[in-house]
C-alpha cells in the first residue's frame, strides 16, 4: 500500500511531495524484501523452501531487471499515468495476496 499512497501524494501535490513518495516507496520496498523471504514459508511451509524460493525468485529478478527501463518508457510515452499503472499493479498484487488461503502445512508450523 505504501507505493500507491506515495503515488497519490505526488499526483495530487506534484514535486513538493517527492520526498513523501520516496519515503513511502522505499518503505514499501523494504517490507517487500522481508515478505519475499517469509511469506512463502508461511504459505507453503518449510518442506522444499529453498527450491521454492529459487523458483519464485527467477521471474522476480527478471522483473526487477526490466522495471526501470519499462517505467522510463512508460513515463516518456504516457507521463504521470505510469504512476497510476504501477499503483494499480501494486494494488492487484495486494488483492492477490489477500485472496490466498494459508495451506494446512503452514498452519501446523
């Protein structure tokens, strides 16, 4: 939720809200790094954790590598609408996460 809130601030108030956007985006990114390591363990349990993390991280690494370029292209072509798109993607991820039900393996751990 931090990135979408920061995007709303910068869209509403412009450049003066850049510091707010930076702090919220950074905070969201920090929480994301913690969630990447703990969420699969909580959802799927400890069995095969290392392999599962490897499988889950491959697409994430490709996405992280291409994201700055793609965002720059979007900013050039659609301007501030790129922030709306990135916020929509973040909210879609949140909705998908909230739709997950814990596995029975994770409940026993």
